[in-house]
C-alpha cells in the first residue's frame, strides 16, 4: 500500500482528525512564546518540530482530499 491507495474520502477523514491537533500545537507554541521560553529550550524545539510535522501532514492530506479536476496539485 502507498499514497495512491488512500482514497479521497480516507484522506478527508484523516485531515478532519489531525487538523485540530495542529491547532492545539499552534496554541501550545504561542503560549510558550508568551511565557518567554528561550529559543534553544528542548521542549520548545520539540513542540516546534511537532507543529511543523503536523502542518506538513495536514497540508498533504488536504491536497489528497481534493476531488479530481478541482485544481489541486497532483499526487506524485
């Protein structure tokens, strides 16, 4: 199984499940910034990496969930 075996519907369900997690990570990162965590703090770095990875995942899932012919980028 690979990316081409994931249906549009499956991709949309995954997106719907993971997108709120991205919002949560974004709020955690914002709160750490407000609290003045130093940029070299291990926890801040871990949250930032998780946020970046979740953003990449949700963007990919969003594109995968687009119906054919809607102008979304093609799967590779």
